[in-house]
């Protein structure tokens, strides 16, 4: 796959994935976190952010990899 096309696909996937992941994380937070301590909220949002950073890094690494010949 051409590098430019790969970056375009990666950008679209990153934007769509961000929106979907945001909706998923917020729906879980709304369902599970009411009435819990602030530390639980912070832990949940920290963990959910780390998960998204991990998958985002994999996507960016794929976008930057050299094309296979």
C-alpha cells in the first residue's frame, strides 16, 4: 500500500476510532461510576486513556512503516 494512502486510511481510522472509543468509555463511566470515589474516577479515566494511547501508537506505527516491496 502506498504511504500516502496508508496515512489517509490511518487518519480516518484514528478519527473514527477516537469518536467510537470516546462514546464507549463515557457510556461505561456513566453506567458504572456514579456514586464512587474520586480516586475510582481518576483510575478509570487514566486506564482508559492508556488503552487508547496504546492502540493509537500501534496505528501510528503502522502508518509510518515503510512500504513492502
